[in-house]
C-alpha cells in the first residue's frame, strides 16, 4: 500500500513538473531579442588645403614642355566628386593636366558652375579643385579659367571640366544607426541620430527620413520610410513572424552622399 502511494505521488510530481515546464513555453516565445546595425562611415575624398604653386615640385605626368613658353594651357581637369563634410577650405581630389613648364605660371582660378549656375572663381591646385565648405551642392562643372604668371599678363583658358557632383555628407552620430527589438511577433525599428552636413552653418542637422530595408534574394528591398524628429531619430513598429536581416539606408543623389548601416543578424 505504501509503495502504491509513493508511485502515485511520483506520478503527481512528474505531472506537476511537466505542467511547469509547459507553462514556461510561452514566456520563451515572447522573450525579447535585440539586434544592432553599425553605421558605415563613407570616405570624403578631401585633404587639407596646402599652400601650392605650379612649380617643378607640383609637376605630374600630364605636364609637358610648352611650344610657347609665355602661355600655359589646361588639357583636362579629371575632377573627382566632392563631399562637403566639415567647416573649412579643402582640396578635393582630381588629376588636372596642365602644360605650364617654362611659363612662370603660379596660380589658376577656375569658374565653378553648379546646376548650371555660376558660383564664381575658385583656386585650382595641382591635385584638384580647392573649395570652401559653404559652396553650393549639386551637379557641377569647372571652366573657363584665368591663369596667372610671374612677370607676364594673365591669360584665359576656355577648357571645361568633366561633370562631377558636390555632395553633402550624411551619417549617424550614434555608433549603431539602427536598433531592432522583437518580442514575439511584435518588432520595432529605431533609427538613431541621423544627420546631414549643412554648408551654410558648417554644422550637422537632422535628416528628414531614412529607408528601412530587408535582405531578399541577394538584394535590399525597401520596406518602410521612417520619418525622423529634430534629433534625427524615429521608429516604426509592426507585427511579423518572418525573420529577416535589416538595415537603414539613404540613397545618394547629385547633392547628397547617401549612407547606410551594416546588416543586422536575422531577427
């Protein structure tokens, strides 16, 4: 009789343990999962503006002897894209080819057009155009130019550059530009501290939107445009049982350098 009682007691204990174990199931299903996506920093392609001249130390492979030593001429500009990212004046990478050996050339001032509008003259260095951070952004072109010589009159050159873009830098000031939290089927995406450089003030201001994307078949698909507040932060919540990898992105345009985060893990 005692043995039977113990057996029943063991059965009851086992059932209670099983019930407790099953009761813990829903809590596990609704447990919180978090993924972070780091902000990817884009290159700017700029160097501090040095003092320069078109003397022997500045010669490149594009320099040849002049048929007329009294006058230099511009062969090409090969100007790279410009990114405005911090206050100040910088040389933006290019590969100008200029015939000037023996001419006494010491300075070139070239006209800048942005969106077809004249922005005035700016210094051309042997390494690319020199621009202040307050310059207008957009689709751009250089030329014509004025060439200055030691002991000789200024000359003009009508050569036009290739087209290039002057863009404003975008980034998140947060190490992790995207924070994703899931509890069961409820998922929340938080865009964190996205900013864009404002040339007129030399400061970063909040961006208006960021695009939430997920990875599908080897491509990024835009799912939602998240509106941002004055701090460049915004969120979006929804329900889905599908686990995906996500990122935030802003597309590059003629006047804005886009940016994005790395991909999250599957969440």
